[in-house]
């Protein structure tokens, strides 16, 4: 990784806010059918433990990447609100101790019926995202440099899920370029999928049975796009790491698709 890059200028903050506003408007236009679809897929006897971990290292900094990550976070906020549950959003960098909490709170919609609750989704999403957006730049700026320890967030996610208890199911979203360089080095060479899978087998991860793990943004770095061969290795590595953790669903991608 390179020197930590942060979003400090008012212009950057305005750009992020404008992009988020466009995302929110688009979401509002399609919210009724979207929220009904989300509600139908919620687990009946479990609440959502949503954990969004945002890589704050320099290689994946930049306005475009930040805007994408905020849009993904907005989708997670909506899904957590519709199903009901707890939302944790953190930025991380060089270790499990190098984290900054951006949001930590329960999301619940009052109302006697599903329709009554769903009518409140947009307002709650807007409120939560306004707080997250306002804190985002300062959180990234507060992180120490030195690279990123992406694999450490699996342990943090396990601790988070354990604190909430059996009534919750973990939905972990790791928003990162995937270029881990603390402990396990994924930056010094391009790994084939087979090599990446073998390397993942040597990495210690907690058991996260029944969890849903999405790693998004792989190879998405500030500047020129990463070679496709590098991305293929990263996808294989994070898929294998997720499988090793015992997750119910594993999604490792460059571009996030809502609903995953």
C-alpha cells in the first residue's frame, strides 16, 4: 500500500454528498417494490447484524471509490432497516486495532403493519446516511497508515456477532480493493486462483457459520484499473477465506450488485 490518502477538502465532501443525494433519489423512486422484495427475503426468526467494514488505506482512496462505497452502504442500511436489526459501519487500515466507528446502532421501523413500517424506510435511510456521510471523511483521515490488514476484520465481525447473540445473523460487507499487505501479502505478486486458494487455507479466520459475507471492490484502486489476472486471484482468495469461515453465502466481486 502507499501513503494513506484522505478526503479532506470541502469539494470532496460536496461531491460525495451530491452523489449520495442522487442515489437516494433513485432509491426513493423504486422503494416500494424494492422494499417489498427485501422484506420477502428476510429471515423470519433472525434479525440482521449488518457489519460494513471500509478499507481506508491509500490504494483504494479517492472520490469515485468513496462514492461507490457510500452507495453500497446505503443499500445495506435499507436492507437492515426493512428486515430489522443492528448496523455497524467502521473504517479500518493496518490492524484490527486500527479502526474508527462511523455508525453503531439499532435500526427499527415503528408501525402496526408491514406497509406502515415500509412507509418509514426512506426517512430512516436518509437520516442514517446523512450521519454516515458526515463522518466518513474524518474517519478515513483518523486511520493510521502503513497498509491494510483486511483479513483481521473477520475476527472483528465474529466478535460483533457474538455480542449481539443468537437472535441475529451476520451480514458482513468488506469494502476493499483486496490488496492485503499486513500478515498475508497479496501485493507482491499476481496469484493464480489455485495459488490464492492455497494461500487462503493458511490464514486464520474465525468460524462464522450461517453468515453472509460480501467482499466488494476487488481490484478497484485509485488510478489505473488492476489487471484482470490480479482480480481473479483476489476473488479466489476471498471466496476461499469465506468458505473457510463456514459462511452460508460468499460473494467476492469488483462491482457490487444490490441484493447480494
